[in-house]
C-alpha cells in the first residue's frame, strides 16, 4: 500500500508498524504480519494497513484485544562471538545473537550490525531513539575496532587510513589509527571510525592493499568491552546509557587524552 504523508501538526504521529517496534512489542516485520492477519485494532477498528498513521497519545492500539503498553527500556551489551548473525531469524538456521541473550521480557534489536566474522561489542535495546543516536553517522558516535591485518602496514598506509580512503560508496571520514604491534608478517592496529558503513573496516583495509584477518569491536563511544567473556552479556549501567546519549567524538578524544596524561 502506498505511503501517505503524516497528518499536519505536532502530534506524536507514527505508522502503525512503527508503534509496535517503538513499544518494544515486536519487530516491524512481526508487526506487519500481525496487522496483515487482522489481529490489530486502532480505536476498536481492525486496520490492515501497516502505514496507517497513529497518534500515540490519543489512539488506542490493541493486539488480539490487548492494549499495547509502553515498554520499559532495556539495554544489553553482548560480546558477540564470530559465527553469530546480527539478525533475528536466519532462513539457513545459523546461530544468531538472540541465541546468546535470555528472554528479556521485551523485544530488543541490535544497534547496528557486526559481520558474521566480526566479534565484539554489540548493544541490543528496545529504545529506538537511543539506537538511532548511535547508528546515525550525523551524530559521529565513534566505534573502535582492533584489527589484525593480513600484511605488514607501513606508516604511509596508516596515514592513508587516518586521512580517509576512497571506497566504492565515497571517501571515508578521518579515522583515529594506532599501530599496536607488528609481527614479521602482519600489523595489529586499533582504528576508530564514526560512520559505520557496510563492511567499512574490511573495505578500508582492502583500500590499502591488505585484508582483515581478525576484527573485534572493542568500544562504542566511551563503552568498552572490558573483561566481559566472549558470548556473554550484561546490562548497560544507567551511567553508560547516559554517556552514550550525550557522546560526541570530541568528548571521547578529550577523555582519552586526559586518561593518557594521568598515566604514570
Ligand atoms: N566494519 C566491518 O568491516 N565489519 C564489521 O563487522 C564492522 C565494521
């Protein structure tokens, strides 16, 4: 069905399918199925158009006759292992990150994606505004990766990564890059980027004629994976949630500089 523009005014207007994901009741795909099946009513009337506009303050939405309630917010930090998909269901039956978190009583979604072969810090939440804050490149929330490259990288390569390299979807923004160590054959580096394009780190390494051998996301903004064992999860603390809400690259860099300066 064609999308129409929302009714004018400053009411809290959302499409019907979005009302479900926003309330943490289910994914937008789930919502489309329920709506299509005629299980959803708005103000008592069955509505089968997922793009129907709903005023979340005034309209009463029910699923199987039960009202949707605003869900309490849940924020989970998972150490995703390699080999787990960042999706809910896989048609091929491969393991997903949902196999690693318990039933939290709310439907949570991953904040951004990590590739099947990437491990590291993944946040899952039912707070869609918070998720958008972290994933929208306009907010420049830094994500830090530890990378084992397939080759020895020169200082010139690292400088190229810092300045930005040209990918098929355009040049990358400047990155923070630190060489951690070299072996005879490869370099291990840390890189902080603020964009989060599809397979960005892998493609950046290819742009300097190397490849990613191992990729671990170790931080999002000020939140670090720390001592959390691989495959395990914990709740984000309220302070961590607040810090991510207000985070900007400048603040994180300033905090890191201050930490370095106070080190003995
Ligand atoms: N960049 C990548 O190439 N892959 C990821 O999983 C995350 C960032």
